[in-house]
């Protein structure tokens, strides 16, 4: 097996987080030979199944009707009503490489009634033998700063994506080649026209995986990606300013690429909802950290993915409590949504995956808590009265309404 890596890049957080918060870039690592966790999805007896499909294009995707397992239509908050506590768990890359993490977290979401967002890297559906179909802006044809998946792992990824959508999750985009170094080829320097090219290619790899692979014995993805795709997250949180005009033209409803937001109620940026990773408390440290597994890693082991194992228990607990502290701070005060980013990785013995799982379990089931996708959260935002959202935005980080919600 090979290791698939993304080069680390810097996307500095706001305020104190800027001193130590690295933007999520991540790596995908194949299984280390350990057996799948109980409940990883390998032996589950039931799976959501697609209704009758109407093929789109070459049959890589299909229209299967309204997406299952969606919440009831959102309604506007009444003046003085306490808002829900929204939490969005999102995944960059969304490739299954034999470590069982995609089904593990689909199982977890199913157990707790959660919806999530999976930001798919388009290249994860393109066989390496066809890599020259990818023409990345300012980079050689076929180049990528993440590895191409093996054919078997592409098939596993397709299976995960099918199940995710039928289970009610959102499929967004993490674009393609993950170029975020310092050079001219970095997404930080791409023009709007180049972003449009990257998006068109990312969509084509999803919509034409059957043609590109030659596989005719696999079912289609059960959605129309032109309609499904309404937002994304850029590699290393770079290049948002030039992406947003394209996102607006394409009708995207949100972007999750801002580097280091705060735990406050969001606003639109260039006409698109700006839903950033956020600075959250980092227990035992004087600074805050961005709400992503990569940033925990960077601050605990200086970006090493093979640190001494004796550190793992303390680091796992610190990461878990960081997520929980960010959640509790919002839940008990301004109810600002919490956005958490992850990768399907096993850095430092997989402690960050354990931390995410424990944090989700802590949040699930609490009064007023809604574990939703970015798309579902945007649905809610779009029906709110502007004057109500304006009042919510007056509340700072950790600031509750001075006289209670009824008088806000």
C-alpha cells in the first residue's frame, strides 16, 4: 500500500489562533493492518437503498428523487425565541482508503441522527491511469499534491458516497489537486477563471467516473451533482476571494473556506454565506486553535504524524475537550453555530478521529442541538428574518443576551 499525502499549508486563524492555528490540509493514510472497529459498517445488515434511478449522462449519476432523511422545512425564529445550537461536522477529501473511517462515521451519524457534509476531492474518482485528463491551473497536466486512489479505493469511495447521500448527508467539493504550497501553482494565486476551470473538472470527474474508469457493474451515484453541489472548502483555506465571484455565479449558497473565523453568527460575503472554521479554546494553552483535526495535530506534535505513543492519551483528551469547550461556550451563551472540520486520517494513532467521535456523542441529544450539514444550516439561514439575524450578530464570542433571549 502507499501513503497518500497532502502537503501542509498555513491558513492562519483569527486573533490568538493566528499564533498557532494551521489550516487543515491533511493526509489520507491506508490501513495499518488493524481490524475494522465494531460498527465500522463492514458487517451491518441494512443499508439505505436508492429508489428507481433515472440515469444522467453516461450513468455515473442518476436522478432518484428527493433526498431521503432530510429535516422538516425550516421556519423563521420568532422575535425573542432561543435559537437552536447548530453543529456541522465536515470532512475534507472524503476518500475511503481501506482504513474504514468513512463507514465508521456514517455509522456514528446514523446512530445519533446526525447529518454531515463530505467535501469530495474530485480526483478521488479518477483512476491514476487517466490522470492526464486533469489539467490543473498553473500546474503540469496530471499533477496533484494529493495522491490518486487505487481502483479498489475509488470503488470504496463510491460506495461511501452513495450511502452518505441516501443517509441524508451533503456532498460538497474539496476541488481536485490540493495545491497550496508557496509557488505560482498554489490555489492562493488562482484567478476566478481558473477556479471555474477547477470546479468544472471536479464536477466532470464525479459525473463521468463510469466513462473514465470503464466500470459498468457498479450502481450510479444517486444524485444530480449539478444540483447537489452548493458549496465547498478550498485546499488549506486559501484563495477564497477569487473563488467567491465564481461561487455566486454558479448559484452556490455558501463557502466554508475562511481561515479562522470566530464563534459568532455568520454573514454573507460577496453574496455567499461565509461559514468558516473557528477559533475554539485549547485546554491547557493560552491561545485558541482552529476547529479542525489538522490544527490539533500541528499544535500538539509540530506537524509530526508519528509522535511518541505515550503522548496519545493526553493529546486525545485535549482535542476532545477543545471541541467540547467550543460547543459549550456557544451553547451556553450566543448559540453561534459550531463548524468542525476533519480528514479521514490516522495521525498520531487515530486520536483525532476518537476525539471527534467523543465530541459528537457529547453534543448529540442535548436540548435544542441540531447536528446538520452545511446545506441544511444554509436552508435555515435563508428563511430567517434579516432583523433577527442582525440581532444575533450583535452577540460576541461567549456573550449571552444581557437580559435573556426574550429581550434580545
